[in-house]
C-alpha cells in the first residue's frame, strides 16, 4: 500500500482546470474488468514524477508530464 502525500494547494494557483462533459456513460464494473495492470504500473511511475514536480513547484516539468 502506498503512502498518502498531501500536495500543496498552490499548484492550482498556476493552472485553470476545467472538466468538459463529453456525454460518455460508463459502468465501473465493466471498466475495471478490462484494466491492464502493466499500464497501471506505468501510470504509478508517472504519478510519482508528477508528485515530485508539484512538491518542487516545477511548473515547466508539470506541463511536460501532462503532455506525455
């Protein structure tokens, strides 16, 4: 089990985040039954990189990671 890292809210001062409805409806049971755990491991690694960038307030790196 991973540790919980609380991130500073100042991250949101630098960016405007918007949710855009796309009209897609999904059933979580169906989605979870198709999870590729190798892809989950890759995302966990990316999440660690993003956490580090946020903690260091490295906004250029954050933007690069979002583009990846």
